[in-house]
């Protein structure tokens, strides 16, 4: 580096070692900073749905839906309104709360196995700030409050409820599906905690029971749910009938926001799966009119597949609920690479890429977290997606690591 003294003569300064190493590293990895600052689209940033986008991001969901905000408060979003939680923007497929009167545990639809069960309605402040929690006190040992809803043998069933400890000396258990208790661990910290248990139904009785072990134990309970998923999705409030939450379908026009699917491009996003949702096929992206252009997680082979009909092998996808994902496609080299947490998988090569173009007069829809085709909605993503970007060139390995912070 060179400066100037008062006599206007150059003064040579030693190059800072950190700057020198950064220069050498950038030279080796060939990070093109100016190009990285100009994605075709950049959406789902924190507190910012649309940072860079031509047109409008549309969230279609034909029902209201709940979410937990960054302060831990249960909130309700109106139809077609996106939901932001602490881990990112929440997207889910459809589900139904099979329980009735999901927050009225004294209703006749709920039963107790002993007259000693004590239920005090409107006891305290619930997770959504309403004063309508229920105090459940054990009169004798191993009493339950519960409900049974019809399911099919072999269904994945999950029961969930918010619980706050008041005074507990024994176990707290949930009985979900099969008639056997599952002990749940809840911190005694004065806060609400949503707990869930998942099982395979062994008969048509979809049981959901809350059980206290010891006489005199007390807990607050609120917002219960039973659904045929292997994990707990966002809460659906019910009264006299079950309630279904519609799927989230966030989408935008591909024109000017994405290259033609046969051209070089890169897609990045941060993914957070909801619990056991990691163990199911989940669509991350789909493009209408192109049945074979999509990205999805594949739990069977632990990889991300498939784009233009070609399975995209990654390193064995780590059994993580949260990770950074990147897909790069170089049409010149005929290469496709997937990255998980900055580590690239097997390079897939092809003699040809699907010849398809995005045109202004035929606007193709890019759908996030779901399929653009009705026949694949069973593979809806359940979880959080954030920091979603599309570039009109193939990122190199160094750029992927730089952008994902790895």
C-alpha cells in the first residue's frame, strides 16, 4: 500500500496480513462481488418479503393460519397473508385439526376418566394473549382429559397442546393414537411450551389424552390439536367441527425473475424443516408448464432432486432440520451441482438441457415450497424458507460458500 507524506513523497506501508490473505483467497475462489450484489430476485429476507423482484410476490392460502411471532406470541394471519416466525417465513401444506372445541376442555366433547379431574376455565393468559387458558388439576393418580376422533389404521397421527407448569411432582404424558402414554418434558419456567407426540394409528380411534401422574399436580393447558401428519403443524382453532388450514402457495412471475430453465442460473435458500417433516418428500420450488423442473428434498435417498428430469445428487443430505441449500446450473459446461451448507455434491453432467424459455406473453409461475402442479401437492413443504435468491449465472464453489456464510 502507498500513502503520501507532507513533502508529497510516497510512503510505503506494509500490506496488512489479513487484507493480503483475503486478496489471495478471493483470487483463488474467484468471487465476483459485483455480480453477487445483483440477483435476479431476492425474497423472504427478514422483515422484507420482496427485496428484489419484478412484479409482485403473491401468497395464496384460502384460509387464515396461525404462527408464532419473534416474541413467542401466537398470532393469526388472514387469508393470503404471509407468516414470519423467528426461523424465517413459514410455509405449510394443508392439514385438519380433528379435535372439536380445541380450547374448551370443559365441553361435553371432552371426557375425563374420573370425577376427580378439576378443570378451571378462563384461568390465565393463553399463548395468544387471551385470558382463556384452562387449569387442569389432578384429583387422584393418572387421570386424563381427552377426546377421540376417527382416523384410519396406519395413519401418522400427531397430537399437540400448549402447556404451562403450575405445580407438578410427577410425569406429564400425552396419549396419541395407540392407548399408551408418552411422557413429555416441559421446563418449569413459567412460560408456555407447545409439546407434541406422533404415533402410527393401530385402530380407528384417534385418541388425544392429556394425563397427569400425581394427585394435586396442576398445569395450564391451551390450544390442542390432533392431525394426520407425522409432526405438529401450525395450530387450527375449532369449535363444533374440525377445521382445515389451506396450503401456502407463494409464487411470482418467472419472467425477468428467472432465466430460461435451460440457461445457466443459480438458486439459493435457507431451509428449516418442521421436526419430522425432514423425513418426507418436500417441494422447494416448481415452475408451471415444466413438469420436470423442480427442486425437492428426497428422504429415501437423502438428496435433492430433480431438475429437468435429472436427479441432482448432493453429499448425503445431513440429518439436519436447518441448512443452507444452493443449486447451480452451468449450461456451457452442462453441469449441475447441489450444495448443502457450502459443500458441493456430485457434479451431474448432461449432453442436453431441456429447451424451454420464459416469455412475457406466456407468464410461467414460479412456486416456492410447493408444486406448480396439482398432482404434487402431497409433497408440500412444511417449514421455513428465508433468503431466497436466483442468479442468472452459475455460482462457483467459493461464491456459494461466501453467500451461505460457510
